[in-house]
């Protein structure tokens, strides 16, 4: 497949002068409440939803047992947007080059010299996700990143670099190793000093299992129709690809900072929000650490996440400068669908709710029968 040009007109992404009138906000709380109620049982695991336009929070509510809007959740692969943004920020500061071989920064690893940082960021590097080698037993303690990336780099490629887009957590582990090598800090310390502290993201951090964290929720799963505690999970395993925790308010601040030049430049964000390869299906297009979707005919930029006990979604609508956050403490919860529903509400074009009764058109009578 042909690589797309990385330059994207910033005016198409940033909402400095929206071409469309802003959707009315008065109906948003009512419609969002209805969508949340149709999706989350008050006696089940919880979900938190936040809708903000600009710096104004239009809707912030939680539903489910012991759910509260300010709780802290594991955000799984939304972590990738942070890792990617730091790499792009480092490139803008001249510390790395996006089109340089990753092997330049990790010479101790047997990496294919064709693989670039840009390809790792966009899941186009051809990195294999798993191999047939038995995985060594990992205890509950921290698994060193160096141990993991050594195994990743030793695997054969699953495709030629730049030829196809295939989602790869392993590629983001390699990016974390680049961050550590270039900054001289651990990945989580680089995240903290370069992103979390400067942006005031007090609820966002590497979610060490042994840390005592106020407002952090427990994770659940469904097994045979019953809600169960999620199994204990060593967060050092997905580390730089999926180990952060955060809150809805922090993720709103994060996405707004990213979209408005407080993390990377406008041109840097435009690269992050540009599909890396042509020919990728509309709802699977990926840039540098961000998906590029379409919702009700409008561009939506963001990421989703799923990990033992948790599901999450973060969306940004450039046309109206709107952020949508959905966080759930149930790994079977469909956070992306609820986030898309909330985005459609924010756009003034809500989707019909599940189970909502609608009259069939007269021509539907011809379809009646036994099949």
C-alpha cells in the first residue's frame, strides 16, 4: 500500500473557525442520560462519561454500583496516545527523528534497519505481536522493559516495514525503549516529568499494582453471565503500550492540550491525526498514536482501550472542539460504542437508542414470513 503524505492541513483538524454552527447544548444532558441509562445497569459495574466543548464540561456523570465521576480507571491502550505524543514532542525538539531507523536509538537490539519510528507509531513496522517461543514465567514484580524488547526484536517480522497496518503492542514497547534510551529516564518518569506534571494531570500515572491510589476503582469481568472480580494483572507487561491510569477530567485536559498545541505543535498534531496508509478501512485508520474515525460524517480523533477489568474510549471532534470520555470498570463493556453515541449527541445527530420502538415503513410488510 502507498504511504500517504504526512502533511495534513491543520485547519482541517483544529477548530479555530468551525464551518458548521455549534450544536445546541441544552439537549445534551437529557440525551446523554438516556444513552447512559440504556447502556449501563444501575446494579452492575460502573461507567463514567464526560462531554466537554472547549473548556466547558457539558455532561459529567457516572452510573453503576458505587460509581462516581471522579474515579480513576486503568485506560489500557489510550496509553499509546501519550507514548506517541512524547515521541513526536522529542522529534520536534531534535532528540529523535521520526523517519530515522529505530535501530539508531537501540543499537543493542537486532532490529531490521528498515523499521522507522514513524512506522512503529503507526502500526506499520511489521513487528510480530507474539511468537512460538514459550513465554518465561513472570512473577508479580516489575518485568524489565529491556527483557521484553529483547524478545520482541528477536522475532521475525510478520510483514515488510511500511507495507500494511496491523495493530502492535510490541511496537509501542520498542518506542518506550527509545524514550528510555534517549532521555536517560525510565518511561514512566519521562511521562511524569515531560507530560503529566507540566499539564497538571494529577490523576494520570503508571498504574503500579502495589500503589495505594485514592479513588481508583476495582476491575470486573463477566463470566458465565455473572460479574466477577478481574484477575490480578501485572501492569509492567503492557507497560508503554497500555499501563496508565487516569480520570475522565484528566483525559479531557490531555486531549485538549494535545489538540491545542500544548504538547506538540499544530503541525505535529496534524501528523498524529493523519492516516498513515491508504486503503485502510474507514473506521480503522490510524495515524501516530491516534485513530481517525468518522461519526455522523465528521472526523473523530482518539483511542480506545481494553485490559483485564477495564474498557475505555477517548474521542475528539475537531469541528466543534468537543471531547468525549468513557471509562468503565468491566472489560466486556463496549466503551467505543457508547463514546460514539455520546459524540453523535454532541454533534446534534443522536443515534436511536437500543430497544427504542420505531414504526416500520409500509414496504416492510413485504418482508414478513418464515426464514
